[in-house]
C-alpha cells in the first residue's frame, strides 16, 4: 500500500511519513500529517487535493477511440482488403475501388460501433452503482460522490454504508464491518477508535466518524489494480480468425505467384496480369468475416443482456463457450453471504427451539447485525417472541464479546439472557465446570464442519448464569448453487471453489454443493509470479477447490490452469477477485459485485444467483456454433472461387468472371449472410473450441467439390451448348452466387441439411439476395443478359450438386471427426430468434 500522505500537499505535512505509517501512527499524528481538523477540509482545499491525487477510484486503462478504430484496419484480413483497394487504384478500376473501399470501412465501423456499444452498457451500469459519501466540508456535512474524496477528509460511516476509502476511525462506539469483499470471510469484524477500515468494506453495525488517509490506487487493496492492469490474454477467437486469415493469404499468394509466372511466360500484357491479380485478391478476401463474427457476438450480447448478463468484451462470449474450468468465489457467489443457524447443541435435554428462543431474546433485529438476524431467523414463527418484553439491551462490543438483555415474560418474571463467544459465555456461567468438556467437544465438532459456535446462557431469579448450549452458524449456499454446479458438470465444466475461508468451512460448503472434498490450502502456493513444480501444478488441476486464498493466489491459480491448457472462467464479487477476473479467459462478476470486480470482468451479472451463468454458457455455445458454421462456409466459398478462377486461367487462358462480378458476389452473399447471427442452432454438452483441422478440412472438401461442379457447368456451356464467352461469364456468375449461398445450409449442421430448420430470417436473406442475383443475370446489369431459360437451368444444376455435397459433408465429418460425429447429439433446440 502506498501511503495516503503522498497524496496531500507538502505544507500539510510537518515531516515525511514512511509508507505504512498512516495506518499505524497515533491518530493525532495522522490528523497533523494530513492537515485535517474537526471541521474537515475546505471545499477549495479538497478540490486542490483532488487535482493533485486524482479521483478516489481504481483507474482503468482506456484506449484512444481513434487508435481503437484504426486497429480495425490492421491485421491479415484488412491487409488483404487494402491490397485489393490499392490494386484497383493502380489498374484504374474505379467502380471496384469504390465498392471494395466501402466494404473495408463498413467492416471497421460495424466492429468499432458494436464494441463501443458494449462499453457504453457497462459504463451506464457503473454510473447507476456510483457510491455516495457523507463528508464534512467547510464545517458542514454534505453528500458527495465517493470518487471526490481526498486524504484528510472527515467522513461519516453508517449502517449499510460501503466504506468509500481507507480511513482511521474517530470517536464513537465500535462498529462492525463486513470485509467479505476484501478477504472472503463472511463474519463481520469489530473496529474501534483509531483502527483502520478499508475501502470496499460494508458497515454492518454502528455509526462513527472517520478520517480518510488513502484513496484510489493508494488504498489497502489498491495494489490489486496492478495485477488487473497487468493481466492480458489474447482470445481464442482472435487466434482462430488470424489462423483463417493466414490460411487464405498463403493460398492466395501461392496461386497469384503461379499465375503471374505463367502470364509472364506467355507474354501476357502487364495490365491484364495486374487485373487478374486484383480479381484473385478480391476473391481471396473473406470480406465480411470480421463483421459477421462481430455482429454474431453482438447479437448474442444483446440476448444475454435481456437475461441481465451484461457483456463488456465481445470476445468473452466465444471464450465462455469454451470454458472447461469455472473457478467460483465462495462468499456471495456459491453462498448467500448471510449467516443462518445449524442444528444446535443443547445441555440438559433442553429443546432446540427453547435454546434458540433464549438466544433470540439476546438479539435485536433493528441493528441489522448478521448474527442477530441469523438467530432471530431460526425461530419457528413470528409469534415466538410475543409475550416477552426487553427491559434493557446491551449490544455486542469488542470488549465484552457478548450481547445481553434483561427480559420480562408474560407473567412479569424478570430474567437475563446472553449470547456470545462460547469461551466468554462459559466464563460467565456458574455451571461451567460441569459442562465445559461437553461444550468444548461440541465447539470442536462444529469447527471441524466449518461452523462458527455461539454460546447461550440465562440467569433466572437467583441471578446465577447457566450455560444452555451452543448454536452453530453457517453461510448457506445459494438456493440454486447445487443445481448450477451439477448442471455445469453435465455440460463438461469442472467447478472449483476459491475462497479466503479456512479449509474446514470450504470443505463443508463443498460437501453441501456436491463439489468434492479435495480442497487445497493456498497459503503454500507462494508468490503469484512463481512457477510451480509439475506435481503442485497437477494437484491444482485436480483440486475441487482452494481455501485460505489471497488475491495473488487467485490470479496464480487461474494462470496455472491456463498454462495447463484449460480455458478458465472465474466468478467473483469482491476487490480480491478482480485480478483473477481479468486474467481469466472469461471473468464473470456476479450480482452485487464491487466496482473493481465489475471493471475487471468480461461479463457482469445484475440478478442474484448463478443459474444465469448456465444460461449464458448455453447461449454462448449457440453463438459459437453460428460462428463456426459461418467460418466453414466462408473458407469453402473463398477456396471455390480461388481455385476455379486460377485453374480456368491456367488451363483455358480465360477469365470465367469479371472483377465487377466478384465484387457483386461479395456484396450480395456476405451482406445477406449477416442473418446467420439469428439462426437456429443446437448447443452441445461439451466445451467448444476452434478445431482448425475440422474447420479447414470440411471447408476444403466442400470447396474442392464446388470447383468440380463449376468446371462441370463450364464444360457444358462451352463444349456442349457452345455458348460465347460473355454468356459463359454471366452463367458462371449466377452459378457461383446461387451454389455459394446454398452452401450455408450445408455448413450450419453436422447432420443432413434438413436435420435442423433454419431461422426464417436466414431463409428470407438467402433466397431474397439470390432472387436479386438471378434478376441481375437474367436482365444483364453490368454483364451480358442470360435469359430465364438458362437461369432456371443454373438453379437446377446448383440444387442437384447441393444434394451431392450434403452427402460428401457427412462422409468428411465421419473421417475428420469420428467421435463427435457418432456420439455428440444436440442437447436442445434454441427457440427461434427470427
């Protein structure tokens, strides 16, 4: 932690303070060092300090919007499009130049806009959750945004407040603070005059003034921001697109090199050769690929938003589909972060409900104390306390370590009840000697099961305290947590608990959730940058969970699992989860998460419970299927056009289609194929991953058979029907357009094309654009008119080959991916989105 003293003007500090002094120095010296007073800072001084030390928040690294937009013009696929633009200009083919440039800019604009919209969604969400603070300025209490707090500010902390900055407590009664967002520990901690409370804690009991000594990145947990900013992962989606782009570039370069060599050997004119290079380059470009994949994920992001899961990074959807290990924070994620009663241990055969009643009389609901609420919640009904009058109540304090109440029953008899730490209640009780062994054994049994013990005693007319028994308290699992864990396992996801709690508590929670009891103690993991031994790495991989975890351990656990080849999801809600949320392939901030956790996560849940995560995983797997089918379609079509044109020129010395035809193919086919983002798909009960061997294999097979079909039609037109070359070009344009778009119905299923009904929007888009392509060919826009007879012939030819290619596809899947082809049946049909 950096000292808050470094954040204030030098004139306010009579002497420099070492780094951790402001947390431990006597309070009077801290006040002097920070130049504070009982009236707080003046508004002018506060503004001066705010300008000097910056806002009280963890700063996120924000990319320059212009540089972000320009990044969409950098990469293998944009390079190919840019090469086509340059070649068009050199060859002075200005219509081609304009259309291709338009496609290039459109891709960048759509991608940038979709990501920008996702960023706005999370920004709006964070704005709604902005924390306010009560601060003393110019001697008056005012409410100001927590981000405007500065070292030296006097603030007021009340029940339910989130502590807005690191502060030292001033005069007042001790308070209880919930530090679960920082440490993972469910139980509140007592803090009194002079002690430090940390940003992100929640005040569970009491009200007190405090002096801010550190803000923003200088807070106790501000150092986690360094881990968050340092964590960077390249998405598997980005790697897959790069691989596809590289594959097509290498193929295009190789074919262009062959053609240029042949053209030079034949003595063809340079401009003709350049024109061919242009056409071939355009043919090799999967023009809309980045846009289609981005839009598909953006549509998925909006669907998830309807389920109240906000996606902050589009590629996270693809990553979520591939997650095979889900590291889940315990407190507030798997559990409710609310204490409840277990089965009590009673002395002298006292009924359990009587023990709970006595403890409840020593509790007060108005204080909103989690232990008091847990005990009162254990009563059998609302009427249990009726007839009892609390004459005097002494709340819990850090000195006595118990609550005590003087009570009058319905008959007017007065008695006292107390509850607190078992050893404190035993020391109070007159029967301690008789019951100590039994109480110690019960407390030990509860501790072994991860329960906290709470002693209960009563003093009747004689005034002597008598120990009644022990209540066990535990943080119960969320109602849907066990089912969520079971469903996740059915979907091929291993769930690992990650918590700051003791091993016993973690094991008990894991047992209740059916997660397995192999819980590792993370305290032995060492520094987050250390490389583990092979044995320890293997034990981390096999573990069901981890206990006594600090923030750097969470980060390290995710890192070890990623290096073992897993795609890791991480759920969490606290500041301590932020580094691991950022490092994970898909970080998920659950409902009620801190701003730090939300900023680090790729997906933010805004409804309670974990079931929405399963919904998100199912939706992400559907989205992955759409992207996978489009990638196969796009590569197959690129290969079909590339190989057909290359072989036509090499063998027949003839351009089968013109550059304008190629551009029109791209406009119609790639424009309409955006509708695949709404297609019906099955999700699979296994994590998804880009299998390039299958993607490239299936697309290559379909591409090669498409070339065979194209040459079959070329042969019929040239040798059988003796059409002239201009008519043949129009014929080939229509064939490439119709057959090309029908291919999407082959690639969208692993089974026969009829095994899953396509969405209506996809059907309308495909047949609508092909109706336009047919009209262009029939009436000759930018080409020789073909007439309806030949257009009908092309459609029949394309449909016949479509049926043949469907059987070829099934055979290819059996050869390339036999296990999945035989065993992987779809688990469900997504509802129609059209």
